[in-house]
C-alpha cells in the first residue's frame, strides 16, 4: 500500500482528453504508460467487440507511439 504523500503519479490516474475524436472531451484512465502527447492516425470502432476483433485479426504487432 502506498501513502498519499508518495503517489505513483503526481497528477493522478485520470486525464481529460479533447480533440477531433472527442470534441466535447473524454476521460481516460492512465495505466501502464507515461505518454502525455500523441499525434497520429486513429481507428474508430462502434463497439468494444469490434475493436477487439480488429486487434485479433491484426495479430501481435506492437503499437507505434511517438
């Protein structure tokens, strides 16, 4: 257990995002990475199941983040 004066992240575990895919903004849980900015192509899916199906079809190619 961590004490409140020694957090894993100084900014907390959530971030508010805004952009062309979320013009009114959205909330994302920050877990497992330290990327603060991302610029690149996005794939949009109508459901979580469709997103997972696309991942399974693509195989285990690593993601490229900048």
